[in-house]
């Protein structure tokens, strides 16, 4: 029986999984174990994987199909595989993803999963932080849960990819294509029920969530700040330390994450794909 070795990263979430080769199709038993671990730990890190753009894309397809990736430029032969690169010679310490967020919540169907594969890593630093949005929701008082239960929020790509966005100006080794007109907004529930586990998650983030529906920005800002501060409580999170040939996969439907920008002067190269998701409910 092809049993995996699973070691938790923290008490809140995350696990390191070994005893598996992701470059090949998984057996039915392996896929079942991966899925069960994924829904239990939310973030899975697989060390010592021999992947390339083709095999990473095939793995992504096997995990549920490839998601749409707007604004970011993928590889010429594999446009759904996006290189995340910071060269040692770049002028600033800014790095892609260096802010707490959930991937692409401005889409009607945001990614279900994100996969990130390490090609080159700095000698120290460049870790990725994650937080458990189930735990964030469950930490709220009954009164706050009731208040948020039927609320929706407006999400937009404007801060990162709108016509006036400056993110691309700080990323010397990546090509980002800003929108030429103001991006469309998308409305999602503030409390999201996971389609597999049935658990509720606090589903807002400081990058893409602009304001609550039927409320102004000024009215929304204090509560959004409070909820985002709750979401990133250290007791809800874990930290993935990267090594070359590590593949990390996380559940975008119940987590936020943040890349650390603490390796200025060193090179870091990753390959990123997403798995297509569903309309949040």
C-alpha cells in the first residue's frame, strides 16, 4: 500500500508530505490520501519533486483543471505556467505576493488551489506565510458571525492591476499587464462555505476586497481592517520554508498567504499555476 508520510507544520495548518512522486499520475489511493490531507491541513508542501513546466501543468490538470491567470505573463510554450522571478541584481526588496491576500478573488470563479514550485531559492529567507480562514471565522463572536452571515463584499483587481497600479513598476524581472480601463468588480459572500468540507471561512482579504456591498469605502474600512487583523493572527498560521524542488499547494478557498521580502540581493525563481475554482457560496 503506497502510504504517504505526513508531518504537520504547525498546530493550525500545513503539512509536509513525502513518499510521493508528483511528476507521475498518482494512484487512486495516493490521490485519496493527498485530497484528505489537503482538506485537513489546507497547505501541503512536497519536497524533492522533479518537475518542469510540462509536468507541473499536467499535475495541475489532474488536481482539477487549470484556472485562468489574467494580468500575469506565463511562459511562451506554457502560458498557464507563470514564472515568479526576483533577480539578485534588482534595485528594491519588493517581491511578488508580498502582502496578505487570497489569489484572484476579483474573479467570478477564483482559483480553488494554487501550486508553486521552487526552481531557485535564496540561502535564507523568501518563506511564504499562510493563515487559516476557517480558524479566523470560528474565533469570531456569535454576534459577529451573525452580522457577517448574509453580507457580501466587492472585490476588484484595481489596487494591483488597475490602470494606475504601481505593482509592475517594482517587479523588474516579471511582466505584468495592467488593465487599460478600470477592472470590473465582483461580489462574493463574506462568509464562504467550502464546497467539499462544508466548513465556513472568513473570506475577505486586504488586497482585493474593496468594501462591503451597499456600504461606502469609509464605512467599510474599519470593519475590514478589524477582520483582516483577526485573519492573520499568528495562532492561525504556518510558515513554509522553501528548498529547491519543493512543490507547495494550498486551498485558496479558506486561506490567505503572504510572501516574505527578506532576501534582497539573492535570486528566487518559482513556477506558479492555479486550479480552476467555483463561484463562492
